[in-house]
C-alpha cells in the first residue's frame, strides 16, 4: 500500500499536466523524488513523494510553464458561471420591479392643480395604470 503522500507516475503526470514519460524522466534526473516499490508479481513501480510534486508544480508555475489547462474543465466552469450570472440578472430584474412597485405604493398620489387640465390628469392616470401591470 502506498504512503498517503506518495503518488503513482500516472497521478503525478495528471497533477503536473505532463506525460508519464516526462514524469519518469524527471525521476531519473532527480527533478522529482521517489522510490521503487514492489507492486506484486515482482513488478516494481515508482512511488513519488507528493511534496516533491507540489514543489515542482509551484516552481514551473513561477517560470510560466507547467500545468496544462483542461479545456473541458474550464468550459464547464464557464457554463456554470454564465448560468449563475443569468439567474442573478433575472433576480435583479424581479427585485427592481418589486422595489418600484413598493415605492409607488408608499408615495402619495400627486396633487393636480385645476390649471393642469383633463389631459394631464388622464396621462398621469394612464401611465400609473400601465406600470402597475
């Protein structure tokens, strides 16, 4: 059984965004720390130190290289964020309408002067009625 902080070549390759061949080459050149362990039937495999993988990942990010971004993961994240933004915009629109409705309910109706005439009063009445729907 592998130590909790040890990774297989495949796991390290996934974490670093590299090929398994490159990970093995890094082990051979001591860029990564690991040891050979017995995996049954006389088979030996690498057990790679997890801290060594993290250090290499941090070092390659500092130099502008390293983990390849997975486009499917990023596309999924973008879709999720777009759906969230859409839902928030819809909520903002609903709340805006509700605030306007509540604001009109709190304000007293405007007082009309006799000099304003019937058409002005009709227009005010019609626009209030249209916005209440």
